[in-house]
C-alpha cells in the first residue's frame, strides 16, 4: 500500500524529486549513489544509459537512501523491485540533466553555493550537529558542495530550458472552486481558541488566574514569556476541529466551555501544561470563494509550471538510450500458481526495452536485501 503510487506512476514521482530542489541536499541521491555500497553477492552491471554502466551496488544504495528518507525499514519483495526501477530512472535523469547543464553552459557562482550551504547548516541546531551528521553518513563537506553545485545548476537549467506559461484565468479559478469547493474548502465544526503551553504547572495556574481576572491575554503572555513553550496571539486564534477534541482525551474539557471561558490547566504530558480560551464556536461551512481565490490561483499556477517542467524531464528520460542488462534486478519474479492470463500479462510487462524477457527466478542477492 505504501508504494501504490509508485506502481502506477513509475517515472513521475522520481521526476518530481528532481524538480523540487529541497534545501537539504541530503534528500538527493547524488553523493550516496555515486559512491554506491557493496550489495550482497557479486556486484555487476545491471543497466546502461547512453553507454554509461550502472551497477547493482549503485541501484541498491539509492534504494536504501530512498527508504531511509521515507522512514521505511522493510518492504514487500515486489515493492523493492519497483523502487529499484525508480532509482534507475532517477540516475538516468541525473546524468541527462548534467549533460544539459553543460550544453546550456549553466554556471553557479561561489556566492550562490555559500548561500545555499548556509541555509543547509541553518537547519541544524548547532554547527556541531551539522558536522556530526556529515560524519555519520561519511560525507566530506567538499563532496557536499560539489553535489550542491550540481543541483543548483540543474535548477538553473529548468529555469532556462523550460519556457513556462503560468497564466491562470479567473474562469480557471472559479471552475476549480466550483468543482472542488465542497472537498477542499470546508471549515470543520470546532472551536476557535487561544492557547498557551507552559513548562511548569504552577506558572500555568498563575497565568490562568490572571486571565480569569480579566487581564489582557497578550499582556499575560509577555509576563510569563520565559516559561511559555508556545502560545497564540489574541488576534490569531486556532481552529480546533471537534473531531480532534473528541479524539484526544486531554482536550475533552473544552467541550464544556462556553465562549469567553478559560480552561483549567490541562496536563498534556509530563513536561507541558496548557490553558485554552474559547473565542467562538465554528459550525461546519464552505469557505467563501473570496477568501480562497488567491490561494487557488497560486496553486493552479504552480501546478501548471510543475507539469511543464515534468514534461521536459520526462522527455529527457524517454530520449535516453537505456539498456537493461540484467532484467531480473528490476522485474519481480512471477508468483507460483498465478492464473495463466495474469502470467501472460506479467510476461508482457516484464519484456525489457531491448526485447528480452525477465527471468522468473529470484535474483541471488535479493534474499539478503529483504
């Protein structure tokens, strides 16, 4: 179930990975897959792209990287084959993008690399944590900078090579709202609340007493700022759906509060205590068009640009001369007892690009990979 989308959109998702330049360079395959790791059994060439050899260890290193990113430790056998094919597509796309970068003479300046590096490091709580991360994955900072330069160049390439049309008309926006308003633009039944989370129960009680005495919310928040983990400004309450209130036992007292009332301190866990001020009750309603039209227009515009870039990237993969050397690495073996019509269909799907058919036996190294 986890990889259902991967089954039906074999190339699309990996292309999307290449399109979206994530601030964290570690989300990419570059350093990891280029080095590769030794797969169980004998490493060998499993595919070629425009004559460039791709080995099993490179493919399985990419699969491991992707599984780590997805937080998956185990996969059904057939899904592992799907991921292998995705990694192959991504590696081919990566090579094609590098060629296009050179062809279009795309350059990345040292200042651009430094800015991007600073953004990466800023994601870590300390510089030491950043260095520890590099050590844990055996990544040299110079290698990281080189990979970052590559990805920045690829992003620049997309801006140059893809002539995007992001025009979205008012009619497009209205149609999307009319077709999807009841699904995407609905406020659930719930309570609009101001809340504050404290690190000490005694402080939470003091603050609660001050609020009950009609002291302004924002003034009380400033007074106890050093003991507050998080809070909402008075003019920016949060909508808590009734389904959430009913699902979380600690929030049950909110159901009995009237508008303007303040909850007693609620123990969220061993370290946090919260109090809530109910601002108003929210009935389920469809959000008016005027409130969401700008967001719809922006989303449709981004979707349009994404589709045009994805078509460009798909074209790069389709034009690459990919040769599957070892089909058994990418095609799951047929299950015993499979009906004849399904077996025939599976054989047709297992036919490789060079016309050979994938064997139905399990690759020798697959058992250890699982």
